C-alpha cells in the first residue's frame, strides 16, 4: 500500500479505513538538511512493511520531539487523551503501583499517528503484550562514549565471535546515532531479570578479556575513557532501545539500519545510513532482521541459566 503524505499544512487522510490527522507537515525537523515533519512521516509510511512486524503487539514508549530533532524532548508512556478509538493499548502494572496503558502500534494508521505526535524514533517494549515479563530477544548496546567508531566495529566482531562460540545467532544494526546493537532471538520463557543476568555475565566476561577496548562499567563516573561500553543494562525491565528502522534525532538524520557481519568486517560507516538514502538500500536487502520474527533458530536461554 502506497501512502502519499502531503508536503505542507495539516490534513486528515483515510488509510486502511481509518482517519488519521496529520499536522504541521512543513515544519522543519532538521533545518540544516531541510527535512520536514512531513518527510519524516513519509519515511515511516514507506518503511511500514519493514518496521511494523518488529513493533506490533508491543507497548510503545513515546519519546516526543515537538520542536524537531535538535529541540527538547520528553518521554510519555501513557497513551494520550484524546486519541483515536482505534489506537490499541497495552496495560502494564508497575512496581510503583501505577498501571499504565501504553499505545500499541499495529498498523499504518497507528504508526503515522504516533510519528505525528513528534516521535522521531520508535521505542517498543522488549516483550509482547500477552506476557510483558518474558522477552523474545536479548541484546547488547555497544556505546562508544569517547571511543571511536572503529573500536565499536571491533567490539561488535568480538561480541559476534563470542555468541557464535555459544551457538547463538546474532544480528547487528546501527543505532542510527553512534553505536551498534547486537540482537539474539530467544525462546520466550525466562523473565526479563534472567535475560538481563545472562547479558550482564557475558558483557563482564568480554570486558574482562579485552580491557583496552571494552568496559561493562555502567556508571559514567567510573567508566574508563576511550573504551566501548558493552551495555547489558538496557535488557532491564522497562528499558527500551530504538527499534530497527527508526530514524534518530542526530544531525545527519541517521537510521537504525540492519547490517551484515560482512559489512561490519569491511568497516562500514554509520553516517552512510540516513533518512534520505536508506529506502533504496532496504529495497535491495529486504528485512535483514527478519530472523528476529521467526519461530525457528531461536536460542533456548534456559540452558545457559542453569
């Protein structure tokens, strides 16, 4: 389904039988690049077949940039009121006693609705709504801090080698900002705390083996400079990472793009993957993250927790 977003003004579009109100489409979200809010919405309309399978049936944490990529942002968990009656919600109790109804982005209308709220990237829950405590993947966020991109690439190769040794399939994507995310599809079963515990143990092991390159120290004040953080803490309950295919609020309008391990080995550059050019790439590659959606080749993490 091809959806054409108007270039300016505010419009109500009928998409898949639902009316979607889109506003301020000519507002500049990246003034230096002349990228508008409408351009951002058009991108998501174009990549909807790729991104929706990865975010559907999951609670969405909204990170809203009402004044564009360089402006102030705020997080919003609860689905706002008023909202279209066709926006589905996912109810999640928190330890604080709060019960929060998160929006769920299942189709093109709901996707365009949430982007119109000023959400540049998509930050979905790790577990699906039918069991929010049991994720179906684990991941490692390779955050350079003051380290270089080349160090991030080297760290990604090391993480990949370690996971391969453990017979765990691993899939990488750029963060769209500065680092790389490495994902492992797992069989649902272990609760989030158990997934976090495994990720922590492996991150600490790798950092201990490669101290000049990597660290697992989460606290910034204690973190050695010039090392890549193997961030396991993003596996904790309630945390989120930017989804695959998300645009990021960086000066170059980066996109969180799936990579092959061959590309990482050859030394690809993160600035190569941007809102203005990735659509042609995706047409050629298809969904390199499709294995994260399949029932086969998922890791039975329980055997590593015993």
